[in-house]
């Protein structure tokens, strides 16, 4: 019997010498009992369902019985989990940053415990991995996030019957690092960017990037929301426009996101609106064309025939039709260096707007505008209004 191709389901077969039912999965034969019995048919259906649920990975690569679980190595678990993560953490068919984050932390687990059986990876092993992160200089909050990814891998392994259930339960007993009770460094809090530092970068960015900066300053939207804005995403029927991003941070939780754009934001966006409602308003490809035209117009010497078109026939990289959060951030940081001001990033614009809204209209208004489900999240993104507290104490304290 030959091994079935990935596009074909393993068949229920008859092993005539012993009158047994058999199925071959990933090159291994599994005997199901007496041929054509209801018990053998039931076992066949169960094995097939488990095989499909594991993504067509056979019991050899993803054992479901106790002996196989005990002998599975951490390396094998990592390989299976990374494969799962690549197919799970997708948005609009494209991978998110999470698979990369998972690979980063599991690289350390593999280096320390790769050959160890999964059943032997307990709380002490997890703490040893965590201590290596502390020694490497990672901040406390990031270490806690990375440890959470490791525990999540073992939880997934339990759900796939790759890991004994007790392993995950034991790992859950490891508490996260607490502030002031660990030698891990603390990451300084993100502060709103001063207005003068924002204005300083204006001469050093293209008009597309500056428009995104200004729109963030007016609305407090996330960098990932400003880079993908399109004409078709805007409801301009009222005096306040409503922008519903095609992608946003909490869409995988079934949450809706609406961003409100007032008169100043509408005036800013007006020249950028396009007839093609699916086209992105702020395009790096368009910015590149404008830059080249400007450079050509500033030439003092005549353009030689050989230099009229110096573009490569098959360039390795082409400017896209849409900025990414990373390219938007890099453009700002490059401008900060040219302007000789402290480097800042787009999230700090959001912080600044959240602080201003909180001072003027209160915490609940800040929560609504910033798009948080919980008031506590808005507190993170908005600096506390010290002036208000001082004014209260002037009157009653």
C-alpha cells in the first residue's frame, strides 16, 4: 500500500491475512479491529477526524496517546506550534507580526531545552528561560509577554494531545515578574511628543507623511489606521465624517471601530480624496514619483539621453501603494535625525491627542475617541491631568 498524497484521504482497507481493517497515515499502518465491523469503522472515522484537525499531520508527527506524549521533544512541539502559528495569525490573508514574535522567544527555549521531553518542561525550566531573558537585558513587561507565549504554546500542545495536561497546569503556577521585585529593568513610560518636536520634522518629510501626522494629531487614530485610509472607508454624509478602517487592532474580537473626523480633519483630507474609492489616500509610490519630479525640476544641467530613464527593469524593491506602520515610523525617525530633535514615533502623537481630549472633555470622551473598550486602557494612553488635581486642592486642600 502506498502513502496517500496530501490531496487524498487515507482509505479504509482490508488486511486479508488476518481479516483486519487498516488505514495508512503518513507512512504508518493503524489496525482498527475486525474488518467491516462497526468498531473498526468508528475507529477509522476517529483517526481521520483527528488527522484532519491536526492539519493532515499524522499521529507519528502529532501523537495522541500517552506514550507518544511522554516521548515528544520540546523541539518537535516547537516545530508543530510554529506551523500552526503561521496559519493562524493572519489578517486579510497576510501574516501578522505574532509568528515572528513566537519564533524569537522559542529560539531561546530550543537552545536550552530543545532535546528535553515535553513532559519534563516544568515551572523550574520556565523560570530558567525567563532568567536568561533578564540577563539579556529585556524589560520586565516584555519578559512577561514572552513567557506568556511559551505557556500558550504548551496550552496549544495540550489541546492537540501533544502534551500531558499537567504540564500546562504546572506552568500556569509561575507568576509574572512584579515591578520592584525583580532585577529586570523597567521600560520608561511612553510620553506625548512635544508639539515643537512634531513641527521640527515638517521640512524633512514628504507631504504624504506630514498629512498622516496632521491627521493623527487631529483624530488620535492609531498609526495602523491612518496608513490605510481610503475614500471608500469614509462616510461623509454628516457634518462629522466617520472613518471605518478596513483593518484595525480589535477586529479579530468582533469589535467595530469608528473614527470621527471634524471640520479641520475634513479640510485636511479634502485634497487627498480620490475618484478610485479603493485607492489609498497616502501612497509611497506617489510620494516617490513626486520626489523624482522635484529633483528633475531642480537640475541645473541638461538631462543626458542615457539618464532620462535610469529605473531598473526588475528592481528588488518597489514602493507600495500603501504605507506600513514600520515605513511610516522610519520616515519620522529619519526626519528627527535630520531636524536634530529627540526621536519620537507615531504612537506618541496618539498619546498627545488622548491627553488633550482628557483634559478638555474627560476620561470617557478620551476612551471613545481613542477607540478603547475599557476606561482603564484610555488611562494608559492619556497622561494624568495634574493641573486638575492641583486646582481641586487649591480650593479644598
